C-alpha cells in the first residue's frame, strides 16, 4: 500500500471516530459492533445495486441492524424520504430547492452516469458505432422529433423508422439525460417504459429502438461488458461525425467509469448519487450507516461499478453529518 493510500485510510478512520464523538452518537456502540435497529431505503434504480452491496457488507459487521432496500425510481425515493415512509431515499439527480425547503437532507455517496443504448440487432449498427450520435441528434430523438428515420442518423436514404423509448416513472436517469439536452424529464418524448430493467429489455427486443440506461443496467456485473442484446451508442463529443479513439470508452464498464472519473464523459449525463433523509439522521443505525458508507464503505464502490467520491466530497459529507 503506498503512503498516499495509507494516509487516506487513516484520515477516513479518524474522521469516522471524530464524527461519531462530535455528533453525540456513542462511539463505543459502533466500535463494539452492538449497533442495532432498522433502516429502510427506497428509490432510484441507479443507486439500488450499490446500496444493496453496502447493506450486505454493513450487516456483516453489525448483524443486529436490519436494512430493507426497495427500488422504484428517484421520484419515489425523495417522496418516501420526505413523507417518512423511508429513512433514506435513493436519488439519482440534483436535489431541487423546494425539496430542501421541505426538509430534504441530501448526502452524495457515489457517482455514475447514463448512456444511450440500442439493440445489437440494429441493422445499421456498424455505421452507428463508427459515427456515434451527437448531442443535437439526441435532442432530435427525444425532444424535437426531427429525426424520424435511421437514414437521417447515418446519412443515407434508409427509411426505417427510429423507435424512441424513455422512462415512464419519475427517475434520475431521465432527469439526467434530459439535463444533457438542456431539458427536464417531462420534455422527453418516446414510448414510456417503467424502470431501468424494463427499458433495457425494450431496447433489447426492438432492432430499431433507441433508449438510455444507468450504467449498472447497461453493463453486465459479471462480464463487465454491455448487457447481452444491448450496445452502448457512443456520444460524438466534438460533433465531427465520427467517434475518435479518445471518445471510444464504452467497451467495458471499467472504461466508462474511468472516463467519468476523469471528466471525459460529459456531465451530465455523469452525476452524483444521493441518499436523502428528512433532516439530519438521528437514529443511531442510520447515522452509523452513513458514516460507514463515507469511510470503509467506499472500498466497495469501484467493484460494484460506480465511481468513488473524491476526498473533498467525502470530507464535505462527513462535515454535514457531524
């Protein structure tokens, strides 16, 4: 372990203990593994696999803590948190000012992104992967409706229609994709499909379809390659009509997450992911879970297909929950 990594781990450990002591939560309770209670989590599909992993690892350390995690979209997550139906809402978009006014207490816990998708049976796939799609073309798919045929996408006379899909549920993926286009989720046109798994399946089944997914539903967790039946459409970042080598980082989940971490992939659709509670958590189990996520829990982020928070974001988060 190099000196920098060792220093970082020591700093995180010190921050964890210091945060517990300053907050008034009994450090001995966490240190002696006697933490107990229940934690309910609801919301964004984007954060669901990560929180499941965190819950699994946290329960190994604190077996008397019961954690229930349910996906249902970022809209459900924020609503459940603010209504008290859940201790934490998983939210995969920026928190709106009116939600802060209602008591939302957001904590960034990791990062990921949203990618454009097509079926691997798309008859124009070879040219599509070579050219990619520009931001303007995405705007013309989901907002203006100016693109009607695949020929318009690849520059031929081909008349086959483009079938555009979007999300039917209030979600961070749609809000983030819309933000990339300078819009809101309600501005996105297309056939509405519920949930990340549903949208991925719709694209897989439709050779003429185009959609978008959170990274962890576009890539297989075992192979790290795109989910079988789906291809990731590259974004032509400079708009020159072809995907340069520097723009081609979609073959594996590790490549796209590295591109996001280096700010090569545009933001949005790269974004922070949040756990949101109504007010600062006071239940020892909830407070302990947040502290652990921002310290030891960060070591599970990359292996689960997400991007770690930077040290500044971690320090900021620990400061918020003191």
